[in-house]
């Protein structure tokens, strides 16, 4: 056969495969109805493994892995279809809503003039925030009930993830209920009268130093990490050394510093995303980003299979990244953000089924964007 004749045969087979696929899915609907009538779970691991092993054994030697992959997808589609049918009979989740206006106490890391202050005043314009020296103290204050809401940076458009925040997420009980983004206009600030050529060291939070690395390299400045941009500015103001801070212009002015250079970030505009966390589950009807943290079994193709679940559910993935678990192994924990609202029955059911595929699973929150 020539190429055109081969393609005609392939097209014919594709139509037959599609017809058989649709017949199989119709049978799956009957399975779903039976499971619902008899209160049986959608996910039955033993049955799934039995089918996959049988199809792999029936396949030719060079098609065994491909056959297993094919039927894995078919089974996932089947489960997704059954979940949709089941969700129509599930009651709507009952969840508390955020109460930003009536919050008793709110807090963030840093001090007046920090970017965190700008972020927290966006969420709570009528509240005076409490300030904490470190990120983990904000998590602790929320978990203990000392404050109702805490605000933390999580991602920068230039420097990427705020790793300190991510590394603390697994250690505390909290719920992300809102997020916003703040434009970060970094400047180089010094005590009045200090010249650029006199500066020996520049202090700031590692994220800010990373955001301004081009400027620092150009002027051959020595970087020094500090807990926060605002506290770095305060330290420079109190020092008698020829040092500088990278901070916001408002922060420089609050500390009586002179601005030598403005808008020194590598990329402009430069934004930092902040999350607002609370102790209990609170979901706004307008929340649209769900955040989860999970680990996966160490088996071939498990991440691909996980991502396929989002595709089959037509769920928009916003972000996925991993961080080391820090237990001496090379295992990682995944952080995934995706579009959705936990008040939606099908979304809530999807998350319930999703966690069954994971070694460990933690729902981090469902945020409304400010």
C-alpha cells in the first residue's frame, strides 16, 4: 500500500476505536449508576490493577508499556465520567466565608514601610497590623489564634517563589483564603551624605537582593541577607557605617534615608504576590484558586498520571513546582495551584479522589483575588 492508502486504513480504524470508546463509556455510566445505588466507591484500586495487568499481558512484547498507558488513560476517563454523575447527587459543601471587615487582629512579617504592610493594608484597610520578626512567627500566630489573619509573600514576578514561605507550609495548620499582588519598587537607600562609591555592603531580604542582582553586580556591591527589607532599612539608618539597604521608597522615607537610585529591579514592573492565611477553612463564593501540597509514590509515570486527571476534568493549572522534603532523601513535595472553588460539588469530589492517588496530601486553601 502507498502512504495515502495506509492513512485511509488508519482513519477507518480511528473511527472504529472512537465507536468502541463511546460504547465503553456508556457501560461506565451504568457502572456509576450501580455504584451510587449500592454506595460503592468510584475508585477501586484492585479492579483497576487487574484490568491494566490483563491488557499488558495480552499485548505484544513491544506494546506492553504502551498498552498499559493507553488503558490507564481510558480508566481515568471512566472514573472522571463517573465522578461527574456522582457529583450531581452530592449535597453542596457547607463552608464558612471570610470575615475580613470584622477580623479582630491581623499581622504580617516586618515593620512599617515593608512591602508586607502594603499588602496587608490592601486586605485590611481599616486595621492596624501587628508586626512579627519572621515568617514562622506569623504562621504560629495564626495557628495559635493570636491573630485572625496573617499575610505572607509567596511569589515574585522576577525572583520566583519565596522559598521560606513554601518551606514552612508543611509545618503549620492554616488555610489560604485570599491573595493579592503588590508592585515592588526597589530603591537603594543610605544615610544622608553617603556616596555610592563609599558603600561597602548592601543589606536586604534575599528576594530583594535577587530582584536587583543586575544593579548590585554592575556597581560591585557586596550582598548581605537580612530578615526583611524594612528592618534592613532601619538597621542602615541606625548604623554609622557606609552601608545601604534595598527597600521601598516609602520605607526609605520612613527611616530618614536618602534614595541614591530608584526602581533598580532587574525587570520592571516587578510584583510580589501575597497570601492571606487564617486558622479555619474559609472560602469566599468568588474564590477562584485552589492550592494543594502533595507527595507522590515513587512509581514510573505517576506525575504524568496526576496531571492527566486535571486535563480530563478540564481544570486550569495555574502553577506547579516542587521543593525538597529535607529529610536526607532526594524526594520532593509538589505545590499545585489550579482554578476552582470548593463550594462546587464536582470540584470538591475531584479533590477527594485526587488525594487518593497521593502518598501525602494537604489542602492549603482556596483564595479570592484582591
